[in-house]
């Protein structure tokens, strides 16, 4: 908490913050696969798949405690 006035309490904001690093690591690979191999250029599909993969990677990383 930076200060009491700007405390973030939203469950979804905290979840998004926790997967943000995994999103950063996986988004470029996912977009490359979608565009190059699957010929899908939809931004919505890219965002949804990136969030799903980032969530899975976060859970796996949390369980193996790297």
C-alpha cells in the first residue's frame, strides 16, 4: 500500500497484477504462433489466450516455487 488513499482492494486488479509478469513473458510467443501458424489476427483472441496462458504459468510457477 503506497498510502491509505490509493489502496487497491479489487480482487480482479490484484489477480491481474499477479499474472502481469507471466503475461509479459508469454504474449510475444503467443502472438507469433497465432499469426504465423494459425493465421489468426484477432486482437480479442490474442488477449484471451495470453491471459489464460499467463494464469496457467503463474499457477505452475507458484506451485514449484522458483
